[in-house]
């Protein structure tokens, strides 16, 4: 599907086309690690310091249920923040597409269920290595460190070695409640908003950029 890039009045897309393009870009972000949507910023709420944000890897999209998936260490600060306050915000931007998408979503942490297990089984050994760190992410250290067990700094773990990280592995499923699409153009930006109610019905409208 071609990107939505309105440039002239007679080329303006309709709202349904814009939403279809958003789903296309999100799916592309899952499949193409070079695409800007592959590394969204996720903002959560920390009761001690307020909003915190970091980039994550977009691992999955379930369009039917409006779910975005990324992985995290279950011991991380963001995992605790999501458990305490599930409302999160995600921001996607790709300079080639000249498009920004912001999502408001409700996140759920999954550790020991079938969804987490399925994601773990599909995770590459090199990626599993992250979950073998001996200390939780954010733990203070006297020296620069990767935190990995001895001998794994320069290689992937074996399948057997990697299983020790399963207890630290979690997935986050974010159910989208609204999307804000912005196309950036020197001829004038375009912006639209899509919001879903409790029954899954969508309301769409144009916004001033």
C-alpha cells in the first residue's frame, strides 16, 4: 500500500484511507527493522518523577484487537510502572514517510501465560541474552557493565543457556484507544484523530495540525 502523502487539495485522502495507511505503517514497523516505526517511544508514569519515556522494539501488531506488542525485562522500571498505571503513550515517526503517529493505549504485562511463552519461543538467542543479566535493569554499578554472565559478552547463549532468562522475560500488549496521525509537509501539515469506544466503534475526524 502506498503511503498517504497529501500535497494538493485535489489529492487529499479520506479518513478511511488515512487509517488504513496507519495500520500499514505499523505493520511495516514490525516487519522492517530499518523503518522508523520499528522503534517507537513509549511513555509511562513513574510516581516518583513523573512521566518517563524510552524506545522499544515493535514486535507485533494485532490489527483486529488493536494490540501492539513489545518485550521487556520483568524486573525493569517500566514493567513496574505499567503494572501500577496501565495507561501509556506511544510515539512513532519515520522521516521517509514524513509521518508521525501518536497512540494512547492501555498496557498489560504478560509473563507466564501462553502469549508470553509463544513470544519467548520465537525470540532469537541473541535477543534472549538480554534477559540473562544478573541484576535488574537500572541497578547501580561501580563500573560500566553489560551485566551479562561471564562468557556471554561476545557470543549468543545456547538454547539451554538462554532458558535461565525466561523468568525475566515479559511481553507488553498495548490496546490502542486512540491514534493521532500527522503528515508533515512544507505545503502544510495534515492531521487526523481516531478513537475507539468500549464497543470497538471508531470515531474519526480531521484536526488542525
